[in-house]
C-alpha cells in the first residue's frame, strides 16, 4: 500500500505522496492516482513527508484528507493519526471529496464506464 495526503489552499488542491526512496515500494494504484490527479487538475507532488509534518498539518487543518491506496483497497480513508501524545483527526474520518473523486474516476476506468485513455485495461478472454 501507499499513502496520499490532500492539501486545500483556496481553489488549489495539492495531492502529495511520499517520494520513492528505496524503503517505499512503487505501486500501480499509486502511479494511477498520480496520473489521474494531474488529469483532474490537482497539483501533484512526490516529496518527503515526516511524521512531524503529518501531525502539524493534521492539527492545523492544513491537511484536509489522508488515504491509503493499493490494489485490493483501491482508496481507503485515514481518519486519524494516533501516537503517545494524542489523536490527530483528519476531517471526520470519512472519505473526503478529493479521494472520492479519484476513487470514482479510477473505478470508472476499471469497470469500463469511461474511456481508458492510458491503456491500463486489458481484456482477458
């Protein structure tokens, strides 16, 4: 699985995922969401995200969504980060509008409800 964070600044939506450093594995769903994020008009960043950044951004509301992604999970919201110092909620724990939009778009491609302009789908006969 991989992880994404969403930041909203006015009308600018930024989708952030940790850059691949060797300890993080690349993922097909991760790559697909990076592509779809750009298509949907989001700013997409691959960068280092520390636990301290996560705690601070969740506490201040700067981070508006967090979700995990992977083949089986597709997109799963992260409701809070917990540590010895407390609980740091993100939204109300439910899937946010950006993760919902990404999930719907990805699944529409998977189910053939929209055009697969990236050649991701292959018919097996």
